[in-house]
C-alpha cells in the first residue's frame, strides 16, 4: 500500500471524508456541524437566550463518553471541544436533541418514542441544571456497562487499538501516514516545550523531573469534520531505560469555531487556548489534561490519550432504553452548563425551559420545531451529498 506524501494528503483525505459522511444519515449529522450553524443563523430564527456560558458548540451524543482525570477517576463528560465558545446554552440543547432524534430514526424507533425522548432530554437537562454539581445521577445499563469497560482498560488496550502493537513505534498504514521532515522537527520542538512536558509528567504520579522524549510520530487520519487539518499521533517516552513509560499524545489543529459566541465574551483569541479553556469549564477531567501550543505556526491543542477515554458508540437501542439514555446524556450537559451559572441564572434558565409547553408535548415548542426542521433539512442534504459522492466515485 503506497501511502500519500505530506504534499499529497488532500485528495485521499477528501475521499475518506466523503465515504465516511455517506455511510448513514447519523454519520452525516455528526460530521456536518457547519450545516447545523447555517440553519441556526438563518434570518428570522428566534430562540431563547440562556445565560452566556462555555458551551460545547458541537454537542451531538457521540461527543460524550467516559473521560479519566489525572488521578484515574472516570466520569461521563463532554469529550470533544473543538467548537467550544462562550455562547447560548440553548444551542447545545438543540444539537443534542437533534442528534438523539436522528439516532432514534437510525434505530427505526417510532415517532412517538422520538417525542418522548425529546421530552425526557429536556427534563433531564433541567433537573441536572438545578440539582447542583452532583454527578452521581442514575445511569442506564448501557452507560454503566460503558463505565465498567472504561475502568478495566489499561495501556495495553490503548496501544493495541490505536497503534496495533506494544512496540515503541507507530506503524504506518491506513490510519497513520508519514511526516515531512519539517513536521517531525516541529513536533520534537513541541515535546521539548515546558508546558507539554508538565502535561505528560502530571499524569499517573510521574516524576516531574523525568526526561520526556519523542520516540515516534505520524500524521493521524482521524475524525470526520476535522479531516484535512493538522492531526498527529506522538509516541513519547517518560523516564530512562531503567524505568520507562510510554505515552500516546494527540496533537490536533485548532481552527475558528463555527458556533456563534456571545458579544464581548472575553474568550482567548488563540483557538488552541480557546479549546483548552472551554474544556476546563465543561469537562474538567479532560481540560486538566490539555495544553495549547503551536506547530508550524498553526494553533494546536494537545492531550495525552488515556485507556479510560472512550467514545459513546451506540449500535442500537430499544425504545425505553433510548429514552433513559437521552435523559442521562442531557443531564451531563445540564450539569456542565449549570456549574458555570450563578444560582439566579440557573433558576431563570430553568424557568425559561419550562415555558412554551403544550398539553400534548412536555418539551418547549421551540425545541421540538427546531428538531423537526433539522431532521428534514439534514435528511435532504444527506441524500444530495450521497448523490454527489456517487457521481464523483463513478
């Protein structure tokens, strides 16, 4: 298999993105953040304004999952913060509800279940918003199973999944492509930065004086909406030959967010710093394990991958289980928003969420109509996307 050179990545990356986005309507929804905000920014769109807080900006359910902190504790938190901004929390709630409704359609669940799912998502969000900072909410069986699996994982699992081997090298192939000399030199310089060194040595009670060396690196073909941006996997050695640990580092380019932000929000101007700051507010377990920096004059953010970090992948759900999962995940987002608000702001926002409910639907009318519009527009866009991709492939 001939791998593309650094100068020839664009075409195969675009082809991969098209193939991945064409797999299903759910995949298209998860990878089309820009289209979501095109819908949101249409003239005449009227939504409630919650208190400005750090929001995920791309709050589909696949961006939630188990995340470990530096001490090894694990919790379900938001795990992808590329689009994070200080903005309207209603945007996260709509994006989450839309992704859950799309998943329900993918699981071939009836429309009545979708309506109940949206109702319970709002109730779970609202309850978590006003319940304080308690993360010990009742967990559905599928979430309990995911957390169990997360806590049982070790470096061996991570190495086999990510780099296919326990040897101290990154195997080039379908997922990892070769670097240019300038890229490798820039990544070595990054690892030598004190901020990145302190990040690596802060986990697992490692010695702060331990030497940190980049053993290997590769371009990482990963993600969907991020394909084409800088993305690197770094294999780093901590310590000396007598007591050596290996660490897998994810380096990702940070670009301008599509999500609209509040005026005079005071967000960091550097996109890498913005992502890290948003993560610290929304997902403390993850945010404390991240740093911002620059590679080849581009803003990036860095995190060490831990075995306990897992993506929430749901292949199928029955009706009642889908409803309870939706409630729980919305509660995760509600707590992430709520802990940034004052008591008065939380009360006012919760009260606003209780308005505009009809006798036939226990969810705000603006949320339900938003989800219906998004389902219709994205289904049409998905089919058109597949048609164009099929013509290109032919």
